[in-house]
C-alpha cells in the first residue's frame, strides 16, 4: 500500500514501462518470440527480483496489480486463454481481447543501471564469499562452511587510467541510432593493443 516511492519501487516501475515498449516494438516487427521474452519471461524475472529485494519491507500493492494487469494484456496475442483467465481473476469487466494497450510511462535508465550494478555486486560478493569459505574449510572438511562475520568493501571515486581511456574510446565509438559500436571487435582490439596504457590490460578489456 502507499506511494511507490522507494528505489526498488522506481526500478520495478521502470521495468514495467520498459516491458511495454519492448513488447510493443516486437509485435510491430511481428517478432513474437521477442514479444514473449520481453512481455513474459524477462517481465517475470523483473517481478521476481522486485520480490526478493523487498522481502523485508514488502512489495507495493499498486505496482504488483499494475504488473499483473499489464502482463495479461502484453501476452494476449500469444496466450489469449491464459490472459483471459488472469483478467477475470483481477475482476475486470469485459474481455481482455478488448482491453486497450497499456501506455508506457518514463523509463529511469539510471535507476535500472544502478539496480543492475547492485545485482552484479551481490553476485560477485557471494562468489568471493564461497571461495573464502572453501579456503577456510579446507579440502577434506565435511562440516558446515565457516561463517564470515565481517567484510571490507572498497569504493573508488574514479576509474583507473586504463579503464577511463577504454570507456572514453567506447563512448566515442558508440552510435545511439544503431545502438552499436562503429568499430568492429577486431578494430577495437587493435586500438587497445597499440595504446601503452591499455595494452597491459587487453585481456581484461576484451573479456
């Protein structure tokens, strides 16, 4: 209940609006597999992540109801019987076949990138924790893994020089219209290999 004004609420709301736009574009191109991916599978993953990160505080009821309603409409062209059942369960009048296509609101790209960074950080942290636990327990240990009681997170205010040079070059090569890089992978590798700043880190850059 209440306004959807937390960080995770804003991220999920952006995921909803993003799903509407991507699914509509896929249908317009008659790419039904892409429509199912963005309107159902990726959409479900976004909802599952929202549920996970709000485990302590709870999901916003208004956002969840909007998610269910919109997803029913998005998958109607592919799964009309399933969508109709969901529509009736929501107490909606008429048929979902006559429902208007949802209007997408703004997508907060910054919030989405921040959320993705947090997901990656949590994954990396858990991976490193697993490595630490195995090292502490030893190869022959059969008991429960040791518990970590503290951790150190280093935060930098700037990128190392090789990363800054890399990002500047990629930014120059990125084309907004095609959403792709102007230079090929081989051309970029050649540029990085010839630069004395990026050459020592060529494996990290190209991985």
